[in-house]
C-alpha cells in the first residue's frame, strides 16, 4: 500500500481524513495486507457475488490471524469509521462492503481442523462452505451448511443456515458448539452455552451484529462420503403432476431425503437437450443421505413420474452434490430475491407458485420451494436467535440477469409483485440471509419475532455504539 492521506467514511455518514502517520501506525500493527483502491489485490478483495451492489471501501484489511482482526476493530472504533466484514461476499444485500469505509476481508483465514473422534470441526472465519465439506468428508462427516459451495461459512452460519442436511440435523446454528469472536471493544471472547452464553445465543442467527467471528466449532454427523442426488426435470406442462408428487413426497419422506422444487426456464447447459434450452421446466434438486440400499424405495415417487427432460440423479460424492448448483449462481450477475418461510404446502400455495412460474418474465428467474422441515422444528423457539421454528419450507422468487440487461428494473418489479402475491402463505418470519438491501427494519424484526427485543439488549451490551452496523442491522437503541 502506498501510504497517503485517505478520506474515509465515518459511522455517522460523514467523512474524515486519516493522515499518513495514522495509516502507517495502523499498518505496523498488522501482519496481513492493508489495501487501498489503487493497490494490487484490492479489486478481488472487494468483488461481490451480487453484481447489483456497487460499493467501494476506502481501505481493506486482510487479516492473517485474530490479532489483525483486533487491530482493525480497534482502529475502526477509535476513529469512528464505517466498518464491515467480508467472508465469502455471497450475501445478496451486499453487506460485506463498507462503502467508503474500512472492510475486513477474511479470505486469508480458511483453515479447518477436524477431530474425527470427537466429531467436531473448527473452521476459521474466512472459510467457504466447500472448505469445510472438503475437510470433514475425508472422515465421512458433515454438518448442515447451505447448498452452494462458494458461500461464506461465517455469513451463512451467523444468519442461521440451512441446506440439504437441515431436515436431519437442524439449522447450521443448531450444530454450532462455540465461537471465537472479536467484539466491538476489541476483546477476544469465547462464547458457548456455558461461557458468554448470551453472546452465543445472539450469534446463533443474529447475523454480524455482535462482532467478527474468527473461528467456529461445529458438531459433525456421519454423512457420505457417497450420497444419492442431483437434478431431474420435466416439461412445465406436467407441473400439476410434478407438484402433486412433490406434495406427497415431502409429507412422507424420511429425514434423510431433501427435495427442492424449482420452476424455471431450462438453462443452456451441456446436460440439457438443446431443443429444451429456454423452455419452461419443473425440476427437483434432490439429496438422499441415508442408506444407499434404500434409495430405490425412497425415491420411487420421483421415478414414477417418468420421461424427464433430463435426469442427473445418481450416487455421487457429497462434496460434488454440495457444489452441484454453483454453476447456476455465477459471480457478477444481478440478483434480486424475495423469500418467506411457510409451515405447509397447501394446494393454494403450490398452485400460486406454479402460476407465478408460468408468467415469470425473468429468463434466468426461478420459483423455488425448499423442504427444510424436521429437526429444526423440535427445538424451542428461543433456542438461539434464529427463531422460525415453525418453518417447514423456505420459498420465493429469485431473479438473475446480466448487468447490462435493459429490463433489469422491470424484473425487479416483477419479483416484488410476485412477493405480494405469495407472502400471504408466510409464517410471518423469513430468512435474514435472503433479505435484499431495500428491505426495511420491519423485515428484520419479523425475522426474529419474539427474540428481537432480547437481541437489542445483547447488542446494547456488546456493541452500544453500533460499530457493527453494515449488516441487516439490529440497533442498540
């Protein structure tokens, strides 16, 4: 970094100038790089998955250890700077970057240590989901953690986290045993169910409001290394038949089976017959992590549909299944979603989702219903801030388009209109990690329901000045 006077945004939205001496003193306290926009590596450090978000920090710190995180938090707090934390940069609202401020980019902290005897894993705060799966699967172990391998583990976990294994083992935070966290006062704290238990309760779903988590300790379960799953699709003209099968399947399926219903246009992918490119389909993303000898019986309702457009179901490594959808979520496209939780898959609910899929104008848009009910419903509603213990399906409209698409605003309007039509099926709660940047505080409060007031109290205790505000923010006042 070329040290010079730097104009930087403060927490109150004003700007201040950091003189060369202050910057040099800060840099001397770091082992990792301190980057400005003109430096090599800055562009990659600030690249987000959602290309719709345009924010540029004034400075980026890339910690190589917890001490660097402490130095960055102290520097931001003491100078009143706008501060953010970037893990995988995969959040749709773009909360990873402090526009004009200081961003802590955790990408150099991606170590994972697995204890196969204790069935635990310690993962650093910059890990992606693929980093954790790669190491735990060496021992045939896993924890529920999303379904796109390039997602940041920290952001996913702190928002609650769900994936293909959630029906068996609950939310990701239901399998979180401990965190090491740097709080706003620059202290390094360990939080678990016995130590700093209030802080541990808050980070299990409360997002990045309470500090920078430098390591997570997870409980692991026997999964894989080979599972059954993949994608299978049928013509959209058969949507009613597929939906009826999906309703019955999710009503009776063992918890080892997870199926997501996806209604969209077929992508121009190698596995899709060319004559189907761009035509509407009704698909399922499937993961069966149980005894492979039972696969035929468990998936019989899916197979009974017959005559698919394409069929990629089969035995495969769990790590492959976890990255199966990566290609459908490339970095840099414009993404805009609206989602909810629902407690049941009624006729009216599924037919509404079908009707919306039939009229969806977004060529790469999707209507999605994800079955997550099971283990998460067996926890008390105040077991962690995540709440939403009545959720059995996550669902919504997901739009994706090219940055230069002139219809982008029209697509956003359609997603919002679709939301108005399907939100009546909601439990009233929603998934904090799927909220977009234009959603207000009432949506944050709805996420947590009865847990919200307790989150405010804990925020006031650990971050009274709201140092950690570049997120789906829980204000201390």
